[in-house]
C-alpha cells in the first residue's frame, strides 16, 4: 500500500525536526573550530534555513520514490 501524501509529510517533518536539533548542537560545537562565532539566535536562524530546505527535499524525494514504485508495479 502506498504512503499517503500526509504521512509522507509527517515522516519528513519528524526527520527534519530531529535533524534540526542535531544541526544546532553540531554548529555550536563545530563553528568555533573554524573560527566562526555565532550567537544562539544566529545558530537557530541558520538551522531554520536548513530545516526548510531539508523538509522540502525529504518530501519531494519521498514522493518521487513513491511514484517510481507505482510505475514499477504497473509493469
């Protein structure tokens, strides 16, 4: 049974939220190694940009693979 559009979005969102938390923690640790100083608000804003990109990417890839699976099943 194919995944619904809503479940695709929920899965992608859950994945991105976990990724967002990990990204913020990683930025806080790694940025100083490269001489990048950022306040917590800046870390959160940078993370939000990547969150949006990641959410869109995850959703579109999920829909692409669902479509490819559907096409493969029709053969």
